């Protein structure tokens, strides 16, 4: 490891998770099992991926931990909030993502993770009706209670650092309102005025986290961090933030496959994506207002990769549709179908079919680990504000739309950004260009 100015990853790293459902318990169980040597954290780039540093005869391919000082899995302490009071063991068993044999060896550790009452507004997730909920006078009171939870957890568990991760449900769609969301001052005024239309519970978690010196990661497509007031707050508190919505299944395929079409200069007539999903996430998304939030996130990928302004002959008039259907028998085993209508030489049509039978939480868990470890790394490296290098993991990369900045959704360009950031933080040259 080269000399760098990154603060060492000393002491315990508290990972506080909003939500104690399928994604959270799969993530926590996997980490606890991995540090006992009973499972492997497959899918985690921070644990497996290697990056080239240097060039020519000086080139080496190193794990991330050999380039930058990452927190150890042994130093992680978990906490959660949830509307349901069941501990992490009970929830993991209930969710039925993992087999009992893969949960029982860490039963005691999971039983000790009891969710704190959630900051919750049922109007934002009508299909959930748990009673482990904070009683808040208004949104500002909600913020203060979350801040107290974070500071209490940090002290009680002797953590040197905290990262807060949203692994809860998708909220109803909140439009950006530049009278409320434009500045920290206006955001705070709306919280104090209990503006429940413009201030989602997730915004209260994000605000509280940043004020408590904890990076905040948004794993759902909620309007939370992607408002100017939060960008200003991240700058003010010198905390890193990134995009939103874990890129696990269909959108991962879309961001990786659509560059094949553009690189080969093939045309696109239409891309139809549909999913069936039976877990709690699917239940919440069965509500039209909640699905709208997810739809906006999932639709955003293609139009920044297959751009009409770059190739009007090829991408000037394609049809893009996304569907999610709640189907209880499937549980956490999501199935995504993609029908892609393309055209080639002399406009002759062709089709591509992709059927991805994935496990939602199995794909999300390693993303949770990587985002937490890399957000903690960014904080210790003095990187704050929008961290575009973490867009690799998210459906909606953070970008300053007020300045007409276009997000980078091409998976391979995102990977280049990720590698360059790791190199740079490790004291090496960021030597790959983003074409």
C-alpha cells in the first residue's frame, strides 16, 4: 500500500440499517457468517475484485484492501430500525431468503439485533402496518429522535464511526419542490412546519445521519438525497453521499447489455421489462404511488446510454416500458424478463430475450457491504459531497440536474470511475479515461 492521507480504519464501524427485512437480514447474516469462516462474501467487490495499479513493468493487480485501508468485517457492529419489532434472527427466518442451516450458527448475534422504533409515516408506505413506530410531534421531532438513536448507538457500542444504510421500502413518489428542497434553511423550515407532503421520512433519516457525522446510503429509489438541500448539507457536514436504489437485477443487466447495442451501432425499437416479485418490497410496490417512484428510477438508465442526440438514426424513437408485478408465491426470488427489439443493416428487425431468475436479497447484500465500506473509506479520505464513483452500485447515479449534468449509467464507464477513485485514494495515478 502506498502512502496516502487516509485516516486509518481503527475502531468499530457501526452500520445502522433502516429496515430489518430480507435485504438487511441477508446482509447481516452473511457478514456474521463470513467472519466466522462459515460463508464466503461472494459478489462483494471490496472482498474479491482486483484493480490494476501502475503500468508497464510496475503494474500490479491488487485487492481493494491492499490499495486503501478498508474496515475489517470483524470491526462491524449492526443496528436497525423497523416498523416490526422482531429481532434480526426472527426476521431472517420469516423472510426465508436463507436456509435455516445458514442462519443458526449466528443465531445469538442476530437475536441481539433488536430494531429500534422506526420513523414512519404510513401515507408513504400504505401496505405496511407495523406498530414499532416512533411517536413524533412533527418532522423536526422525527429528525431529533433519529439523531438521538444514532448518537446513543455509537456510544453504547463504542463505535468510532457510523454509516447509515436505507434498506427499507420504497416510499411514494415525491416531486422535487424548489421552494422546499432548494436550501438547507428551507428544508429545515419545512421539517419544523411538519410539511408531510414535501418531507418524506427518508429525508429525516438522511438529514439526521449527515448531522451526526455519518454517511447516508439510499438503497431505494426515494427522493431523499437527490435534492440541492441535501447536497449542501453533505458539503457543510463534510460527509459523502451517493446516488440511490440498489442496482441488483434487471437494471444491472440493462446497464451492462445496452452498451453492447450502442458499441455495435445497432438500432433500438423498444425495450420492455417486467418483473414478478413476492417479498415485502413487491407488496409495497403493488401500490401505484410507490411503483411510480421505482418506475422513474428504472426508466432513467437507457436514455443516458442510448442517446437520441448522439445517434438519432439508431435511438431517435424507441419505446421503453417497465413493469413490476406482485406475485406472492415467488417470495424473494425475483424474475425479470426483458424483450428487446433491435434493428440492423437496412433496418431489418431482430429480437433479444433475457430471462433473469435472480434472488433479490442475495444480489443486494454484497452491494450493501461495498457501499458501506466504500462510503466509510471516502469519509476517512476526506471526500465529501456527491461521490460519483459509487454510481456503479446504484440505478440512479447522483448528478446535479440543476446544471444539466447527465448521469453516467453505462456500467463499464461506472466501473472505470470506481477503479480510478480507488487508485487515487490509494496514492496511485487514476490512469483510465472515461470515453
